[in-house]
């Protein structure tokens, strides 16, 4: 039985005509048919009838911002007491209002202190919510504690929110962190491009 199974592929191969070329799979283009002027308009690339690139709707003006450096500071009291300068903007996704933001400042080096601000960009004052969060990580000589506000414990005020700048302040009352620790916090932040 084993010998028959081993000989079957040999018999199959010898039954093929030597005049037939082996079947191969030819590559195909993901861009469809091409003509003298390139790919057809329906598949991207150039417009087949005119050779012009397809039209792309313009981006709305003021829809993106660019910030690449900045600093922040915070002071906390309560179960943890600390004042920190947080001088490195390490993450900066930002678009001026009506846009979004995800900004993170860190103390750097061996200090794990960070301030993070995320959500919809705005000017004026707003309380934290599911669409606006403030996160704080505070390192002291003894400990590292983390806090996140999404339930109105913090008020954030943004005075400047242009294409290449955002700055403001925050105030938090009874913000609960890991281990059930409660703090009050105040701080400021800025980023510019």
C-alpha cells in the first residue's frame, strides 16, 4: 500500500504531455488595467482619459496643529506632597479647536513624573469627562503614585489654542489615585511648535 502511494505521483507526472508548459500563476496588478496614460481613474493613480492625477478634496484649513516642545508644572497636596517641573514634551498629537489632543509631558531622567492631557481641544474652562482626561504620575522619594481624572474632579482652563501653541492650567480636588490616595493638584502646561 505504501509503495502504491509513493508511485502515484510519479505515474501522474509521467502522464502529463511534454508539449504542455507547466502551469504557473502570473502576477496581477492591484491597480487594474493600464493604458497609454496609466491606471484608470477608478483604481487610483492617474485619470485614464486625461493623464491628470485624480482630484482630491482640499483639507479644511486650521485642521491640524504642530507642537513639538513645551513644559508643564504641578503641585500636589494631601496624601502625597510634591512640587515638580516637568520640562519635556514627549508625546504631541494636537489639532486646534475643533480638534483633538493627546499631550504628555515628563520630568525625564530617573524621575517618572508625568502630566497627560487628552481629548477634544477647546478654549475656556471645562471639567474632565469621558472626552477630556487628565493623568498625573507623581514620583516622590518613597513612591510613585498615578491619578486619572475623567469624572469632573479637575477643571482645565486653556487660554491659547492656536495652530502652533496650546497653554493652560488645571486644578483638581479630591482626585483619587492608586491605593486610594487622595490629592488636590494645581498645575500649568504649554506646548508650541
